[in-house]
C-alpha cells in the first residue's frame, strides 16, 4: 500500500504497517538508517526473548564518517556508547514527581531502529501524533508496567544534518 504524503503521520503510518505483519516482535527502522555491522538484529531483538517485562528495545545511532561534529556530539548524548540502559516501569505518582528533563530521559525511545513486542503494541499502539510517536509510546508503556531497553551494541548509521533551525522545528515543534 502506498501512502500519500499528506496522510503520513509517524504513529498512524507505523500502526498501519504493523497491522499487516505477523510475528511476536516487530522491528521498526527508518529508510535512512542502516545496520553498522553484522549481528545487528540479534543484538537488538534477543533481550525480548528472555524477558516478558520488556515492551521494546532501541538501537544506538552513530554518524557516518564526515558528519558534522555537532551532529555527532548530539547523537552521542542521545545514544551513548557506554552500555545498555534499562528504563523501568513507573507509576503515575512517580512520573508526576519528575521534572520535565527527568521525564524526557526516562521515556527515551527511538523508532529510527527499534524492536517492540506485538502483544504490548496490541494493547498500546503507537499514538497518532505528527512526530514523537516513539517517546509518547514509551511513556504509555512505562506507565502501563513495562520496561524498555536501550541496546548500545545494536548500532545503526543514521544522522540528520538539517541545521539548527530545521532541527529545532522537527524536534520541538513537531
């Protein structure tokens, strides 16, 4: 099925694609990301087989050689190279007590390259929002009692060099 640009929305479009697939796990990857090496899928997905509490995993993004150093630094902060990070389920009172910065860190998830459990998606589909469906979904599943896992060893090459204004508009204004 081909979608017209004017009907595209990150959450809705992904939900439509997921709905016509099969399998216990769903790998989501943007068209401009590519695995950085062999074993990417196994590294990304394998934790879901051992831990029913996990709703999903997400990959580390690295910049291609020659990428602007500022973009590389932003990616290192967003996707640090120093090991996996588990985001534990949280209750509404705990979430409400967090600062906005703490909430953003706890609900970090990125569909540039991720794997989600179909059973969790069936109960909590991706929100129909123009942008940021991944972090909105992360908040939803964490509050529903699931964990998420950042996999630093599952690497994809992906970076946007859109400039500061375009990046601000994309990331802050939707």
